[in-house]
C-alpha cells in the first residue's frame, strides 16, 4: 500500500508531498539531495538507494529535489472580505515538479488557468474558490472562501452648524451621512462661499470643517460626500453680520399694558422715511417688518425687510440684527408704537450700519 508523507526541510521550510517508493541511504540525506522516506513498511531507513534523481539546487531555493513530486497546493487571497466591484488578487504558492498546469474555479462561474489571477465579483455572496494543480505525477487541490459584501451608496447628508454669526469668527460645521450602512471609506469635499475647498478622504459617517468669513451676508456651506457606490450633496446657510448692537437703552424698554390690534401698521422714521409691519394672532405675533432708508452711494433709497416673524411679548418686539436688519418695537397702547432700527447699507460696495428711531400707528 502506498502512503503520502509530508516532509519539511528545516533549512527553507518547504514542505513536499511524496508518493510511491523512494529509498535513500542516511549518508545521502544532505542539502544536495532531497530526503525521501520509504513508503514500505518498516521502522528504519533502507540502506540502499532504489531511485533518486537530483535536480539543480537553484530550482528549489537552494535545495536539490527529487522528481516525481505531485503538486502541494496552497494560495492566499489579498482579502477574505471585499465589496462588490473590488479586486481580489490570488497569490499561488504551490510547489511541485514543473511543469504544473493550474485550473481555478473562482466560485461565480468564472475559471482561469493563470498561475496567480485577479478577479472582481459583481454580486454579494460567499464564494468558494478552488485551485487544482496538476503535473505528470498527480493533482492537488486547495480551496478558500471569499465573502463579497453589497455596496451601499450614501442616501443623504445633513450639515449641523450655526445659522448666524459674526465677521472674522471661526465656525465649525459637521456633516452626517445616512444610512449608517453606507460603504466606507467616504470622501468629503467642503465648499463655502468665498472659501477654498477642503477635501477629507478616508472618512466614516461624520466629518467636520471650520470656516471664517470677512464679508457679511448669507453664506452657503456645501458638502459633497462620495464613496465607490455614489455621491450625495448637502447645503447649509449661515448669515454673517457686523453685529453692531443697538444701544442698550433702546432695547431695555418698559413694557406697557395693552395688546396691539391686528393689521398692517404704518409710520415714519426719524429721518422721514416710511416704516411698516404687520401684527396678527390677536396681537401676539408680528409677520414682517419693513423700513426704507437712503443709499449712501449712488442715490435713491433701499427697502430693508425681515419676514421671519416672531412673538410679541410683554407689549414689545426685539428682533436682533441678522446682518441685514434689526429692530425693536414698544407698544404704548393698542394703536400706537415706537421703536428703533439698524440696517446695513451696501450701496458703496461694503456694509455701512445705519440706526434710527420710528413711530407707527395701527390701521
């Protein structure tokens, strides 16, 4: 009965599989002749050589090897877990007597006769990869598993950060990708109004960037997030202002009893220009505020408005400067009001804050 024995040469850690009957004397078990163990029964090595055929030592890493070596098959994939569309490289480490013919079954219906092929899987699954290596002395096999995962593109990106800010002040914004199963790595490209683009590669589901503005007005922050499966874009806005505050004495008014009547209120500023606003909700809300002022450059006038609306509390309104307009209102009765304003005149190409007072009456 023939047996197959694994023999390891200590000098180079090469393991050979030998079959059949090979005999060699103890004195010939040197680095220049492969050591073969007889397959015949018996506890001791035979004293006579039945058959050995040395080959040049350079063919087997410095150690002479006998012929009649069937392939000892082994290969290593570049990764056991990959995404759809990712390249897998298979490194063939088979040893045996040349020539050796290779046949790969890559598990998805594709075969190859290359010694060390590469492959791309197009569908998620677990694939069994088999390598058969054949020479004139036999055939050996080796198999391994490759887990191929589905790609998940980013579906949305949200940007968290302040909605208002000051000139020459740094503000940080954070982008968050969804869903959390989005395939990594993710690349983020940040672009803000008047700023150089910022690119962060190799990220996960969150990324941050910091910006500073030197000009007032509404500024857009856009982030483009992408991975191998897709791209998504999100935008956030911040209004940058000079934050020239109204005098404290104008904001700390004494509330008066009474509730303003609903309707469109009209009046004039201290320099004779129109002002108006709308009250609703039985005197509990203001809907819009509009004031007109002359341009500092180029002549003419400009209307400054705020349509965000807000609550009327304790007989008054305080609407902070948002970089375009700010105002206060104090209702001395249900039909009369006084207040202050600040606007930013940009007719000269830069912002010029203008402040004033106003009076208005109910419709």
